[in-house]
C-alpha cells in the first residue's frame, strides 16, 4: 500500500474512534441545519396561513353613517370597532405608535354623497413605514375597492348600461411560476445549511489531524519517517473529505425527510426532493466537500493548538456561504461567469434542481472544476507548509 | 556512523548553532551533552532531516542529510523528546503505522512488528489503545516505533527526561543492546551522570558550538578536572 493509503487508513480509523469527530460529522453537522430550517419555515408558513384567514379588527370613526359598508367589511372578515376612537387625532396617534395596524375614517357626508351619486370619501389611516401593518392595509383596501365596484356595477345596471363598458381593460396575471418555484425562496435557505453542514462535519477531523497532532507532539516523529510530506497531507485531507461528504449525505436525507412534515402545500408550494433530485443535489455539492477539506486543513495547519484552530476555522466557516446571502437578497439567474464562484454556483444549481428545471451541463462542469481546483490549491499550500520548518516551531 | 562538521543554523535573530562538529561511530554510544538551549535539539533535528542547516555538513552513514533526506530517514530511528503515541490506536497499530510509513509492507511488516513487540515485551498490551498507557508502556511502544525498521542509527533527544527509574532502565537496556548489535547510537541530555554512565564518547555543546569532543577520560584531561561534572561546568563556562 502506498504511504498515502497508509496515512488515509490510519487517520480514518483514528477519527472514527474519536467520539467528538463522529458526533460533529454525523449528528451536529447534518441535523442542525434541517431542524433549524424546519422550525423557521413552519413558523413562516403558519404566519402566512394565519394572516390570510384570521379576522382583523379595525377601529372606525363615523361608522354609524355607513351601515352597508360595515356589513360588507364584516363579510370579508374585517370587524369594525365603533367605540374605541371618536377623535381622528387619537386614532392617528395610535396608528403611529403601532398600537393599531390600520383605522378607517368615514366622511360625515358619506351617506348623502352616496345617495346623490357624488364620490363618497373614506380614509384609511395607516403607517406605510410599518411593514407588519401591510397585510391588514392591503386587505382593508381590497375590501373597500370591492364594495365601491359593487355599487358602481349596480348603478350602471339600473340605468340600463352594460357594466363591462366601464371596464375597457381586463388586466389578468398569468403566473408562470411552478408550485416548486414558489418554494424556492424558502428552500434557498437549504443550500446554505447544506454547505454549512458539510464544512461542520469535517472541521473537527481537519483540526485533529493537523493542529491536534501538533499539540500532542505526534507530528515531529512522523516527519522523520520516509513517507513524503505530500503523502501525509493528502492522506489527512482525504479523511476530512470523507467526513464532509458523509455529513453532506446525511444532511440531504434529513432535509428530504423534514420537507415532508412542512405544511408547504397549504401555501401553494411543493418541494421536489425525490430520491433522484437528492442524488443530483449530492453530485452538485460534493465538489464543495473537496474545497472545504482543503480550506479547513490549511487554516488549521497554521495554528498550534486545538482551541486556536477552532477559533480560526469558525471564522473560515462563515466565509464560503456568504455569496448565497447576497444572492438571496438580490436574485440572479445561473450563468457561466457565476459558476466560477464556489458555493454560489452550488446554490444556483441546487436551486434549479429543486425547482424541477434542467440546467446546462457545462455549468455543472465549470462549477465542479473550479470548486475542486480551489480545494486542491489549498491542499498544495498545506503540503508546502508541511515541507517548511515553520510547522515545527 | 554520523559525521557533523561546522553546522550553523539561525532562527530569525537567534543564532542557534554557530559551528557544531562531532562524529558518532558505529558500535558506540555517543552523548550530546549541554545545558538547556545549547543547540542539542537543533543539531538532532538537522540530523533527522526535519530542519535544514544554513551551512556545514551532516552525514548519516555517508549520506548527506540535505542531499537525500529520504535515504537518511530510512536509515535512522528517532525518539524525539516528547514523542506522543496515537491515543486512539493500539500499541500494535502505532508500531505498524510507523513501519508502513518507513516502507515496510505485507508479511515483512507483520514479521517486523511481531519481532519488536516480542523483544520489548509489549505483547500483554499490544492490542490495548495507547490512551491509558503507563509511562513505561508508552516508552516501550515509542522505542518499538523507532526501531521497527531495524535502523543502523538510533537518535534520541533527551529520552530520559521525566522518566521514572523503571522506564529509564528499559531505555538503558535498549540503548546498550543496540550498541552491542553494532548500531550507532546518539542521544542528547543535560544530565551529566546519565551520559557518564552510558556513553563511550561525549560531545559537549554550549552556546551553539562544540566545546569538547572525546571520551570521558579525554575530557577530564582536556579540562584539567578529575570529576566529570566539574569538567562539564569548566567546559561550558569556558565557551
């Protein structure tokens, strides 16, 4: 067996017997993401469902003169409150302080204006800077528009005019997003957790085989043996890669299971994490494990102790998934130049897979090649470092 | 056979070696003696090929350490001063790992590991994980790792540091046995008595240079002291 194989086998056995390495690879790494994801997603989904269904309460001023309007609002799950405010300034202050989401003020001449066919005025009192009040504002506005339209249609019909004459344009929206595509925003979070869990799964091994070995004093005698430094380093990186790859696999499976328990269908979403898609995701993400193994090994090899290494690797762990956050805030379509950015390319390709859409095979090839190249580059830098004398000091 | 001529080594501003020279013959135990910080470890690390000298020559069995480090590594067995075992591996796995990295293979490796386990009486705990080993057990396994490929040259850096009486005795026996097999044994120490008892030849190093090099008798007459400890102090102070 070559020295590389000897080192690989020894480090694998050593890591498998190390409980901390195992726990971080098989438990923390892969399960942390899906659990957090499930919690966040089900909270967000429930919030969306709740807001659409639950009645809202809206304080009204001068509501006595608009009984028909009030009963229309009631049918639309909007309960008006006549007593709470009598003074418009008090209502405005309450809205400004966000005690009330929206309020409604009816003009004193509302009833009279309706009867004479003038424009009857109502004011929605709202704070447009308050994001949490937006859904209530939108619902109230939609209900008022609907009421107004209904009256308009009746008036035209009474005069023997076809109401559709007053609507020369019919604006319709043709939503081409597939149900899976709509869930992509939520599932975008998934790639972030996948990358993170891959890194987390192998970092303990990367530290243990480099900084840990140095700290325990077992590195120096190792360097007096006939095996080359390159063989030592690649053997170590190989084991870190295996742990990251295992962590990634478990993470994907636990995502596929977790998604089944999410009420995505209730908000018109489906997530396609069929076994075939999971295999595809694994193929897309696996090169990232190579990058992670190289990166974590070179970072840890610059430190002298386990604790020091943990500090620097946790900083290094934040960096790779950063491009994903940028893209979630500012969405882009996959393109060849973007495939040159590791982590971003994996995110975009996985997103296509989850949407159930095909991607350019060249994109996958470029993404994998660049990502593996970065990992190999880190590995070569580690070999260089192990050839130098600074590793002993 | 180890030949060292005029080695120099600088770490940044610190001049660790300023011209160390000595020879260690086959079938002899050579002690590298000197106070802490004298340059003993640096010299041994150059001989082990893990540090490169700035100038000067170091040869092991006629091979220059700078020219063919891999040949030198195959020829030597090394016991560094805090040589740790792999705690998650058994004694046998520790030894076999070193044997494999020194290029042994297949049945050859099996035989070498078996032989050294038997010779150092490691058998009773050969399959136990090294994590809970006593000092004596650890030392035996570390020695077995260094000797498994049967090197003609044995290099030990402060091997007796922190060892109890029993462990020291094990070490001494192994060193003497190796010498009687015709090996070249080089070890460093800052403990005078230990060197006096074991060594056929002594090189005293202080301040990065060799101060005296010779047998105990030669050193006594060169420094004009009857007692070897006085001779050591005189030699070190004289540098």
